[in-house]
């Protein structure tokens, strides 16, 4: 009888991670895993460390204690050894370079770190713009000429840009920090659908979303973590929310003042 293959390590894992800023402890011995192929949404009240989690995941911050493992290896060692896991991040305010065109923003990684000719990079940029539902003619425009929803999608195109000269067996993890913040309901739906479609089309293997918007939570999550005071207080799936009687869940999703969240 043939044996089933061994389970793959989580794409990213926190083991007892703590992080403080000054005297304020943001994360307190946090444990979490993001599995291959998973869509994870992290929620919780403001100031509970959700964005800090993303910055730890992509190496912009280091934990005060505990470990962040990427592909089973400590994150810094993972970066140094150039293992095949690529982490892209979509920031809350898109974080585009105002002095660069859309093409230069989307192709920034390749312009800075590859030997590809500009014509080839331009082709790749137009391809990515089409993937996120934008007209390639926007490549010549400046960020200030775009709407809020267009800027968001440009930041998505930048996050999924890959160097075609690098072997294409890299695992891609995308991190989204409040991707629908400040958008109207229709624009939010467009972005939510885009998040799902990029994964379905293979532009990423797994993703993590930080959000407060309930529509984004329900439409993009395979699994949800509710964080408060630096710890996971509840874990579940979107269909469980309405019937769940956990006090943290009820207070957060019902918007109640009274409850364990102060």
C-alpha cells in the first residue's frame, strides 16, 4: 500500500512572538500558522497589532522574542539562503511612488534588480495591469491621476510582479493591509473579487488580509483569526460568525460597547 505524502510545513508560522513599542506590548506570545493554499483574514479592534503581524511576516520588523518561520526556516535565514518563497505586500494606502509613472511603480523591482531590457519590463507591466483589470494605457500615467480604486489595483500589480528569469517554482504569499479601506461599496467589491481571482489564477499560493470591513471578511476568508491584546481570541470560518456565541466575536461583529474588548 502506498503511503500518502508528508504534510507540507506552513508557509509562515509565528511561535510565541512578542513585540512591544516602548512600554506598550502589541503582541504577547502569539502563535499562528498560514498554510499553503490558504486565504487567512485577521480581524480585531484598532491598535491590537494586526498591521504589526504583516510587517513581521515580510521582514520589515523583527520580533522581540519568539520566532517567525518562513517555509519552516527562521525568516532572516530564509532570506539569506534565497529559498523559493516570495512575499509581496499591498499597503493600506497603496504606497505608490508619486514621482514615478504607473509603469515604473509596477516594474520597480525589475528596474532595480534585474537585467531585463526596459521594453521587456514594459510588456510584463502591461500584462500585470491587465491581470488586475486595468487598461494598459494607464502605464503612462502618474499615481495622482488615478482614482483610489485604480491606485489599489496598481499596488496589486506591483505585488504580483515576478522576474521571469528566476525559476517559476517560487511559492508566493501576498499580504494585504486594509485593501478596501476608504473605498465605496462597489469599489470594495471589485477589490474583494480581485483578491480571490488572483489566487484562483495562480498569481499567489496563499494570502493574508487585515481588514475591518465585514464584506471583505466574509468574501475573502477561508479562515478567520480574531486578535485582541496580542493573542488569538477566536478562530473560525465566515459561516460560523452569525451563530457563534463567543463574547469576543459577538462584541466585535455586533459593534457592542459592552464586552471583553475595552
